[in-house]
């Protein structure tokens, strides 16, 4: 008799475990993640001075644009850049205000820039 009761108890416990484990869990309703919308950039910040231990580089820009017009360094070198249609046209490199290198840019038909160096 005890064996029969033991079998019934085991059967009932097994059925309880089966029903508990097969119970469907409702998925948690997760809120969709909304991307952080930041204010659009109202100003563009561009560097005007780069510094290291032995060298300072100053950048000058054309007014109301991000195009560099002149680069001066503390070692006496400077570069002046001319633009044509928002593309570099000519770069003149100076040492102690004496020009010693020229770089000319020319736009070709396939929208590449052709570069010519002269000293």
C-alpha cells in the first residue's frame, strides 16, 4: 500500500512540475528605444592654433568659411593658400617671408585634382 501511495505522490509531483514548467510566460512589453535627438549644430568649431612642446601652428581662415587661407608656424615657415571655386588653386610656402616652394592644383575632367610642384 505504501508503494502505491508513493507512486501516486510522485505522479502528482511530476504533473505539478510539468504544468508549472510548460506554463507560457508572457513576454515583457519593452518600450522601443528612442534615439537621443540632440539639437542640430548651430556653430562649427574649427581650430585656430595647434601647439606642441617645440612648435606652435596658427591657422587663418577665409571669413565665414572653413577654408584655410594661411598657416604660420613658430619655426619660420608659412603657407598661403588660394582657392578657386571652393577648391585649392595655389599654395605658396615661405621660410622667413621668402617664397621657396609653389604648389598648383588643377581640376581635371574626371573631377580629380592634378598637382604641380615647383621650387
